[in-house]
């Protein structure tokens, strides 16, 4: 800090306010100097009247000791006139040196210097060599998840914040910030927008539109991702320049609908990665219960591979001796043909005509209901606010925490409950309540904050999903560092270039599963994609590996084996990583 002190003082002087304050401070010192000079001269005159002789230096010494209230007492007046003069010097010194001087110094110099020092922690311009960075427009649950993934993949990022105070608060939290207005073209230029990898704006629809329009005016090529709460805003934001508009409510609603597995034993496809389909299937009341995966022989019978299992919200990497019970949900990987053969074999089990119960009739609840209708799955929405009821035949008006309301909604017969409110505390409460009422039911819940995901699983949710993770994966897909498919909250299929240390090793000898917790679900080469390769398969050079694992497992893989430089990763072909509509 001492090394930067001269530069910060110089910066204060170079501002208009700083120069004005410096002039005020100089005037104060001039008045003080004139006062000290006048008192020193008067001292000599009065001392001469009393018959005392002193040097000019002694007069300056006496004036300063009296004005500063030190008053050593070695030089004193003997007359009332001299003592009255001493009182005047003393009182003026107290006012000027003990009151006005500290106040003036703090007000006109120290505080501006301190403000300049604080603003240096929250810069208004990024260095000219900054490139490949991601610019964010707010700090919220969505961008918190995005930042976590950016840090994981070693991407530099900056949050644009209009207010210096908020920027300093975020800086103290360890967040990279830059002060700037979202509708100011100069701010985007100072943020090195033309050299950025991506812009993501997650504020209100109006602000997102303005930010996208302003940023697009600076750069025609940088990708811009924005969020929209209103469906009417999608087209407007695209016209403003957004490359991709996220309707998170719609996205999570359709994801909820695709994960409803409680009414049958079919394998429901929840995503497709290249030519590999990822599906989930419940095993309750099927011949698989009580068998190990080796005994089930699903690979030999239908060609699917069980890459993991869900047991009451906990994902476990599957092994040959993994035991299947009534609470097991299989995570399957295979071709569309193998998934079809699996469904042919298990379509006769757990057939149920009972409807799905959705708790919450907000945007997410309504989007989930529309997606279930497309799958021809009946559903009933429980909503407390009568103004949100659109079709009385498909709604139950009442409190979801009221047992009588839940019984009217069919809680005792439904195979699945989907909890959608925008309140993590309420969702945890409802999850606990529904799990106690129906220990065998499938519970799907929404989380706003990632930190509450584990708590919801502990409360009894089988599947938890959040806006934050979906948005984070979308950002990573656009950055092309790796392409990610979110199987469930905290569980992803992701693609990386084969690290040099793994080239030439078999999958078994690589130790990927034992060391990181990730499982290899595919190897892509120039010859095409090999789906669920054998453990004895050798990892070739210049191949892409598809893995499935939790975020922690992904972190372990990246930190242990590393990834190639950003340019090499950018050359990885971007496959189709989608969730079927």
C-alpha cells in the first residue's frame, strides 16, 4: 500500500474535486502561517514592553507551544496584557490546530484519498491486455453458480456494478468487479468487450434488453446470453442483440416433466449427448429388485449401461455388485435403439393412471403442467393464490401444507409430487411433509440457491433442480470449454479432450473412476463415437472423452488430470447436448 501511496495521492490531485480540495487546504495553511507570524511579532513587542529580550526563533517557539496547548511554561508573561495575549493565542490555537486542521485535512484530503484508494480496488477500466474473459451484469444465485463454473475451468470474469459501494462489498467477498453503468457504451469499452469471450445479463427483462442492445453496439461478434421472465421479452431481447435468451422457468418446468418416473418403469430420456441418450428408470416392483447389476445383465439383454444409481437423492457410481432395491433409480446410457429395447422389456410394470401433483401454480408450476400435458401425463396443481388459477378443473385452491388440501389433490394415490415455489425454506418444508405422508413417492423439488440442494435431498427429495445450474451449464456450452448435459442437480455429463497422461491407457488402468468418481460413457474419435466403451478399451490420442459425474467429481478430474490449453479445448467439436423437447 505504501508503494501505491504517491500514485494514489497524484490521482486525487488530478481530479477536479481533488484540485479544489487542495486549494482549500493550501488557503487554510496560509491563514495559519499568517496567524503564527503575527503572533510571533506581537510576542516580541509585548515582551519588550515587559523588559524581556528573546530571539525571533524563541518567539516562533513560544507561539507554537501555546497554540498547540503544550505550554512548557519556560517563557511567560508577567503582565495582564501579556497573559491576555497568551489566552488569545491559546484559544485560536485550539480552534485552528485541534479542531479546524484535523477536520480540514480529513474532509478535503484524507477522505478523497481514501475514496480514491477504495475505488482502486473496484476499477473503472480493465487492463488493455484483458481478453477471453466473461462479463456479468449482476451478482445473484444464477451468476454465483456461473462464477463457480468459470473458476472451475479457469476463466477470468468480471461483474459490472454501477455503484462503487456495492462493488467494494463484492470485492471484499472475493468477487472480480468493475464499476460501470450497463447502459453506458464507454463502460463496455473499458470492460474490453471486444476481447471478451461472453456476456451474460441476468437482471430484469428491461435492463437485460438495454444491456444487450448497448453491448451489441460495441461488438457484433461477442456472444450475449440474457434471461427473460416474460415470454414476450424473448423476441425483443433477440432483436436487441442477445445470442441466446434463457427462459429459466420454462426450462426447469420441462426438465421436471421429463424426470417424472414414478408412474411406470420405463426409461425416460432426460438428455442426449451426441448419439448417447441418458435416461432414468425406476425399478420399483420390477424383476430387477433384489439383483445386482451383474445379475441383471442389462448390457447383454438390451445394450444399455448403468452408469449410476439414485437412492433417495444420492447418486452413486454403479458397479457390478451394486444392489437394486425398490428405492433405486437407474441412470442409463445407450443408443436410442437400446433405450427402446429396455422399454419394450419393462413397459408392463408399474402402469398407473394416477395424476401427478404439482405444488405451486407460478410460472414454473404452469410450465411443468404444459410439459406433462405434451407427454400426455395428467396433473393437478395446488395453488394458494386464486388469481393464478387458469383452469379450475386442473387446480386445487388451498395451502399445500394443509393435509386436507393435499388429500383433495390426491397425495395418497399420485406417483409423483413436484414442488415448484420460489422459496427454498418452503420447499424444504413441503419435501419433508410429503415424504412423511408418502415414503414411497417420487419427489422432485426446485432449489433457488445451490447451497440448499443437499438439504433438500436430505429432506427426502429424489431429484432437485435449480435455475442456477442450468444457466451455468449453458454458459459453459457457449464457451466451448466443455459441453455439459445436466442429468440432475449436481450431476453432469461433460466432454473433455483426452489428457496426455491418459493417452494409451485402458479405461480400467487409467483409474478415472477410482481417482475421481467419474465414469467414462463414450470416446469420440475421427471414426465416430463409441458408446459406453469396454473397460479394456484404450484411450487414443486426439480423442474426446465423455464422462458422467458430480460437480465435485468433475473438479477432481480436472485438477488431477488437467485439461489442455484453452485453444486446444476450443477446437473440440461441440456436440449436441440437449434435453429433448
